[in-house]
C-alpha cells in the first residue's frame, strides 16, 4: 500500500515521518528509505513494506496510489 507521509527528520538517505492523522511524539512513526532531496515538511508517497505494533517502514514511491 502507498500512503502520503509528512517528513519530520532526515538523516542521510533515511527519514522519519508520520501518516495523516498521526500526531508527533504521540503516535507511531514511519521510517522511510530512499530519501534523496526530500526535506522536513515535505509530503511524499511512501510504499509501506513492513509493519510493527506501532511503527511502519517503507520506501519512497514514484507516485501516490492509495488503495
């Protein structure tokens, strides 16, 4: 599934962010791999590839395709 993620912090080619409806410092985070030029505050499409109890992990997607 591909979802929009707002980027909160960037470290090299990895970033952390959150999905719509998630509050910073309260809800889970999304770890995003494949960051190139994105900066904090950008909203990007992310293909979710792994989930845990609270957090998600994904890769930068070419386009947003919500299901």
